[in-house]
């Protein structure tokens, strides 16, 4: 039985409406997949936030902080990739339903209407609702870039949709003449041409935009010879803190924790980067990387900890940082007397703020080196903040701007309910033993790290009987007032000992909070416990 061919376009057979819509959904999912590939290519080339990232960040702002923290605690490092996978699946489904709409009238004209409709809905409606502004006017790149790239990726979707729907439809009509079938080669050629166009467009953008051009590699000044031995990251700790498994006093850069809201972190090129200081200041400033690094530099040890770190977690580390005192820059700019906060902006459009007294802390640092080398990209190249006493989320990476304001600005995470002041909780951790080890009866050497931000650590104690009695531990002085401190103790253990606990007292004499609490909203509290078996 022959099928009747109706032509919605010169290359598209007209199937019965039900089948056409069914094929439309499949074609839409495939076309959305092609679009996602194009988005990733464009994202890597340009360095500017993409549609999935803008949607993901917007969704994060409406998720209650407690729910977000619970998911983060459960999934840990898998949380972010799984979240972006969920966003991608959502986009595939949207693509499928748009394809089903296309299937009702499979013509180039209808595909163009879908592309323009999606472009306007996302660029004007969705972006505005998510806080990015019309066509991303509040984002890095500006509205023209986001409008053009959004139109481009939706055009890729539209072209892929038309060709894929035609291919699926023609395969379904077995007795159509061979010469009427869509050429698979033509489909591949059209998709390849679209990706080549994206690469070319991205290349032109990089040539025209100094913000994303140039090399990110710079030479580092060597660490002073008289301090090199003491500051070698990952070096063996001095006795009696040279226990196997105990964290090195200075964390190696490659072992230092990283946390970011981004799917792809920004890669800031040194040639086009500038730090802008404005707002309530007498003399707004702009500094290039060379100008910044030519300023009088300070060097010091600072420990950073993520506010989402769990008790006993590994989202903290200590490093040697070099940079300029933030206070010196702000004093040079001339901060107004009615100023209340300093707002920090990053290259990924992340914003956070601290009260002015924190920004003017005498040891707050705007750092460009970590452990004697230029900052790695994942740690905030070309410059990042280090503000004593405040959780890592406030120590903004990839810094591009400092704005002094009179209002109580709330940043990305604070709008989800996380603590705005964010002072460090007093924390202590077992590094050795870990897990559920079996140990011999007799003396057992245990050790770990303790930290209380800029308050320092007065003492650390360990219990072998569930917290009924406590034994003091040896505590090594920190490398600076803002560095974690190593501790160790030698415990007599027998077959009655199963539960080890550690607690610290900060430098102001306040004991560590023993009541267990999740990281949200002000950092985790409670005592780290290790279970052992004695034989």
C-alpha cells in the first residue's frame, strides 16, 4: 500500500499527525543533544556562562538552603555534576516537547517560529526571572553577546530538528522513492557546518574581546630561601607530629580543596584582566595584573574551610599566600565614612560581601600567589581574597571588582539562607586513625588538626570513654595566627576502648560546640568520633 506524500517543505514528508508528533518528540530530543554539544563548544571557546549554567544558578537561588545542604551532605562531591545532569535532562525534555510542537507542522517556517519563540521566552522571560536580566544584561559578556549566542544555539537546534525529523519520517515511509530520502551525509554536513560556525564565531569573539584573550601563564617570584624549608607544601611534619596519616602543616596546592558553583570555572586571561575598585570611594581605581603584582607584597599562612564542610570532613587546608593587603588598596581609594560593606565580584558573576571592618582587617589579603607559585585557575587566578576568620565562601576567587556600598548587600549563598557573617566554628579532626581500624592493645598514637579561624587554638583534648573523661593533647603552635594547628596524643587503649572523640578550645577560652548540627546555615558543629577495635 502506497503512502501519500504531502510536502510541508521541499525535503520533509508529511506523515499522519500522530506519527509526525511522535517523531517530533524524538527529533526534538536529538536536536537538543546537538544543541548541548554546541553550547559546550561555545562555552569552552568564549569562557562566558552558558544557558544551562544560567538556568542552574537561577534554580539554585530558589531552592531552600536547608534542602540544598541536605542534598549536598548526602551526595557530597557528586552533587554538582548530578545537578547539571538534571538540568541537561530537563533541557532535552524541553527540546522534545518543542519537537512535538514542530511535528504538527514540519516546515522550515514553523521551525523558525519555534526558534524565535524559544529565543524570546528564554532571553526575555526566563533570564529575567532568574535574575540575569533581559538577554543576560547583568552577566559577564553583556546582552549583545548573550542574545546572539542564544539565537545561534537555538538556530542549531532548529536546523537539527528539521533534518532529524525529516530523516525519521522518511525512514518510516518504506515505499518512498530512494531519491526522495534525506541524505545522512547532508545531515552530518549541516551539523558539522553549524559547529564550525560556532568555533569561528567564538574565535572572532576571543580576538575582539581582550577580556578573554591572551595567556594565563605568568612567572612566579621564588619563595625566600630562608623560609623555603619550613614552607615546603606536603613536607614531613617535625617530631613529635610526624605521625603517619597526619596532615602536612602546609597543604600541597594539588591537594587543596576546591569548591565552586560552576560547571566550568572561568579561565581568566592575564592580558585582559583588570581589578576595578569603585562605589563609595573618593578615587575609583583600575589595576592591571602587572600593576597589582608590582605593589608592596605581604606573605602569610591562611587556612581556608568551606562552610559546607562536615565534622571530620576534608574541605579545609592551609597554604602560604602572597599578595597585597586589601586595607592598603581601600585606603588608597578613600572609603567614605557612610560605607557599610565591601561587595566582591568574580569573573563568573559570583558576588559576596563582608562588612567594612572585615575588609579593613589589617591582615586581609588580595592574593596572587599560593605556595610560592601563581594561583592555579581552580584556586582563583589571577587574584582572590583571604579574609581572616570567615568561611571560604566569602573569600572570593577570580576577583574582578570591589564595590563599596552603604546597604546590607546579600550574596549568592546568603540569599539561600546561609550565614552572612560566616565566622568559623571551632573544629577539630582525627587524621589518624581513620575509618574503623583494628589496633593492638597498648599505647596508641593519634593526631589531627584543629582550627578556630582568627581566634586560634588554646587546647585540644581526646576521650577514650565516650566523653566521660578527657586527656590533653600536644598542640603545635600555628604557622600564623590564621593557620590550623597540628595536635597529637598517646592514648592507653585496651579491649574496653571503642569510641575516640576529640574536642578543642579556641584562643578565647570557648570550648568547641558539642551539639551536632548540619553545615547549614552557619557551619557544622559537633565532635569528630572514630570507632576502633582493639585486639
